[in-house]
C-alpha cells in the first residue's frame, strides 16, 4: 500500500471552513448591529430638548441628584452616545498620526474586502486566508497606533465623555424629579 499525504488538502479545507465561519459571524453580527443602530436612532431625543438651557438647575438634594442622573442617562442615552462619537472624531482629526493609522487600518480592510473576490493572496509561497489577511493588517496597525498615542487618545475620549455626560445629566432637570416632594426636616430642641 502506498501512503498518501493529504495534510495539505486538509489545511486548505480547514482554512476554507474557517473563512466560511468568519463570514457567517460577520453576517450575524452585522444584522444585530443594524438592529442596535436602529434602536439607538429610535431613542434619539430632539437636540432642542437635549440642549434646553431653561431646564438647567442645581439639584435640591443628593437623592434628587441620583434620580436626575439616572433618568437623564436613560432618556438621553443615544444623544450621549453621539456626543462621545463626536469627541472621538475630534480626537482623530486633531491628531495627524492617529488619522494616518486609522486610514491605514480602514484602507487595509477595504483592500482585503475588495480583493476577496479576486482570489487568495500569496505571501512567501503560502496562500493567506481572509482571516490571516485581517490579522496581518491588525498586527501591522498596532505599532502605528502605539506611535500615534492611541492609548492616551482613548482615555482622553473616555474621560471627556464621562465628564460632559455626568455634568449634563446632573444639571438638566427632569419633570419627574421636580414633582417628587422633598421631605421637610424639622429640628426639635432637646
């Protein structure tokens, strides 16, 4: 009997099934992502109400403050998300190296997507699957993002977003909080 080496064929079969699983995962996640985006659009409050300066007031008590923050976070969740996205875009635009790193990452992913129908990419005599191509672009992008200071940019965006959101949520009065009667504290002499 003659031994037949099929390991190369199995590797090809494994990589093809991995690409199919990767594609199915992208399809499932993109449909759920579309649903999530649609939910956020439906929850978006009018910007006139969000930026209504006549409703800005100091909270009466700590309990009123926590209720106000909770209600505003629930009501204006989509608006706060857009504020955070705006801060993120501002951070990318004002940092040229970060802009270049993002352009490389997006351009590389676009190139892989466009080239996917043309066939597999061969590097050093070995065919790369789509997943391996995305991995290569990601690994090349990591040092670029590190040099561009992406870590500090991310923490700046998080800090600025939390500060602005908490400031807005604590100062914008809601009708429900204002209707709750505050107990009156009386002092007795002992």
